[in-house]
């Protein structure tokens, strides 16, 4: 046992070499772990091997020598004790299916992906269980909370949540990844932590829209507050606890994503509010704004559960039914008056 409570160096696999995957690889490397960073794009893996930097994501940072990049899932997962999945939500099923025969039975599977799968309307824990069923179901931990990748890479103080039904697993993740600058709290409300992470991205698009329209912070504050109410109704309808929404994975991440300039979802909303087309906005970046794809699944699930979510419904109409941004914003304010 080391001075910080960890059990010593572990083999850690990071699946996904975008900004968040790269930042988490840096977190694990700073703890002294042996890190394998899997990249889908060969030029990303080659760039890290040749220059010590990710050529596309957080490219200004020199990566530690205990981070080894590869395009081989088998190599990245070989002897891995801790597996952090950081691919976009729409790719989780495909990647999990490829990982399934390669995972060690004792490995802890950590989902750092925020989203709900379109079509099945499954959370990431449900997708993993569905894919792995019939072979084995790995120990699952959801990692979420207010955490811009750039600030984590810079070593700025950050606090997030590791949620698992098995407290030993969330405590293991807490122990092996926490540091003086990266503080992990534990939680057993997996449903709430996953749903907060998914829905807040959609609310952030709406917050960006009102900024793009030229409205002020009054509007953003209203969206954050009413967005939290929608997230709470939605998550509690699926068995979550209300205190989760008041914590880091809920209010903390919602505030960050709705107000921070580094938020990709907020930036998409800002450009939509300025009148630009969604396809043009998305074509300009390599990074994924999870709220765009997740919005459809959240909206459909809210209809299925009969949960009133006007912000989500209007964002869905904006993204998928070509509703003008000003009309979407106006309809939120023109809803019937009611008690808070």
C-alpha cells in the first residue's frame, strides 16, 4: 500500500483517445499506473508514439512515458485491471462487443461516457450488461461530474463522482485515480449519476441557444434551475435519489456545462442561436457534442415515462424538427403559469 492509499502500480486501459480519454490517461499516469491508451485513429496512436503528444486532442501537453498508445484493443486490454471506457455513447455498444472476449474477468469496467443509447434508450451500464450477458458481467462504475478535459490536464482542482452498486469497486476507483488535484467521491446511485450526465448536455445546448440569441444570464440561470427540475423528475421516475441531482454529477456538472466556455454542447447551442445550421456546426470539429445525439433518446424516454420535460422537448424540436431558435426559446417562456 502506498502513502496515498493505493495498492501500487496497476495496468490501466483507457479506451478512447479524445480529449477526455487523454486527460484521464494523464490522471492515471500521474498516479504511476501503467497506462494503455486505445485510439481508433491510427494517426493519433502514431502521433503519441512518435512525438509524445496527441496530435488532435490536448495537443499542447507532453504525455508521460508510462502512457503507451495503440490501435489494438487486445494490446490495450492485456492484463488490464482497470478499464476506462471513454468512447462516445453511440459507439459504446460496438466497442464493448469487441472488448468482451478480451476483458479479464477481474477487471473493473469504468464508464466515463455521458449519454443514452438511441433506439434502445439504454443507459451505458445497461448497454454494457446487454453486450456482456452470456459471458460475464464485469464490475461496473460510472464516472461523472464537472470536469473539462483541458482543466484536468492542466492539473486544476477537480471533483467528480464514481458510482457503483458495489461500494468496493467505487472505492477502488476512488483510491487508484484520486490525487490532490483530482478528488473522487463515491456514490451508489448509478442510475442518477448516469442520467444527470446525459441530460445536462442537452440542457447545455439550450443554454447556449439563449446566449446565441443575445439574451443574458437571467435566461441561463432560469434554464439551469428549470433544467435541474426536469433532470430530477426524469431520474426519480427511474429510481434515482434526489440528493444525487444536488451533487457533483447533477447540479455541479449542469452548472459547468451550461456556463463554461469550454463546453462543446454549449458552443453548439450558441451557434444555433446565431442562426447557423446544425450540420455546418458539427462539421467544424473533431470532438463530439454528446447532447446532440442523446437529445433524441432523452426525449423519447421522457415520452415513454410520461415525464414533463419542456426544455428537452424544445431542444429536440430545434435539433430534429427545424424549429427556429427564437421560437423554441419563446415557447418556454409562454408556457402556462404555475407554482414552482
